[in-house]
C-alpha cells in the first residue's frame, strides 16, 4: 500500500510542478524549463507525501474511513509547495539554481 502512496505523492509533486511552471510562464517571458529542478522537487514531494500518509495512518486517522493514495497525492502537492516557499523565504532566492 505504501508503494501506491509513494507514487501518488510523486504524482502530486509533478502536478504541482507543472502548475507552477505554467503559472510562471504566463507571468514572465522567456521562461526556461529546468528539468533537474523539476524532478528534484517531484522526488521531495513524493517523500513528503509518503511520510505524511504514514504519520496519518500511524495516528489512526483516515479520510472518510479509508486509507488510500489520495492522501499521498494531496500531501505531495502541498509538501512540494511548502518546501519551495520555505526555501524562498529563508534564502531569499526564487530558485534553487542560480540565474544565468
């Protein structure tokens, strides 16, 4: 079951990354797509989705009485956004990679 939750967390991270890229592309011109950054954030989102789902399961909480991968997807989406924004606040940079 945890494997499906991990995959769902990665899916949440990928969706969050694509939404962020599309939003950024409409806001600015000449926006490049940084593939390593995208996959790195998707990976972190998957791990966060899995850890949050495990914590919820161990706490005995469920979503409408069912423990399913949707929780991992939601946590992966939100977790990737949370990590990226914390980074931006602490480091005061808009990206993990330097601008060229």
